[in-house]
């Protein structure tokens, strides 16, 4: 019997969260290597440049990765909402109200007639702890990434404003706060 849509959606989100862990580890390792190479005066500048490019390439992966995590999380949440609406099974506790609506309107039933088979109910009960954990991790990962993005944006705006005010001789005040 082929895997159900619920199983596929759950495992897809799990895979993306494992990728996130892998890329974070890769980023840390690459950053350590770049720092070591910067401290070593005998390193070829070309080699250092290439390692910095690898580091930057790894950093560029994160925005699209977190976008995918958010999309898969929203898709799974919407699927669970439909599932619980059709079956009366309690929904997931960690649902995000900030999530974008899903355009997928397929009914999450095995037999396609709007009713759930006993296998569907058993599957949701079996996967529920894993689903709850994954949705919590995904929500936290996306929230942390968005917070980090806003912090970098605020620092960039402040730095540009500071340089502009120094160059023009004016006293611009860039003391504003981003509330997340």
C-alpha cells in the first residue's frame, strides 16, 4: 500500500528540518575554517577567497529553506484542519495564526467519499506526537529566522543612516525599534 498524504507531508517537513540542522552545522564548520584561514598568514589568498564564497553560498541557502519549511508547515496544518473537520479528530495544538491560506482543497480521505476509514484514524493518532513536534520546531525555526532577518535589516538601515549622517554633517537620529 502506498504511503498516505499525511505520512508524506509529515516526512517532507521532517526532512526539511533535518536539512536545516545539516546546513547550520555546515555553516558553523565553514565559518571556523574561514576564521582559521584568516588567522594563518601563509594561506593563499585565492584559497581563502574560495572558502569565503562557499560560506556565502551556504548562507544564501537559508532564506529559501525557511520559506520551504514555512510552506510545508502551512500545508500540513491545513491538511490536518481538513482532516479534523471531516473526521472529528482533535486538531493540532501548535497551529500558527500567521500562516498563509493553502489553495489545496483536496479532501484528506483515503476513500475519496468524504468519510474516513479506520486506517486514517489510526494513522493520525500514531503520527500525532511526531506532527506536533515537527510543527513546533518548524514554527520556531521560521520565527527565529524572521527575527534574525529583521535584526540584520535594522542594523543595516542604522549603519547606512550613520554613514550618511557622518558624510553630510547632519545629526540624523535612527533610534527606532522593530517589534516582532
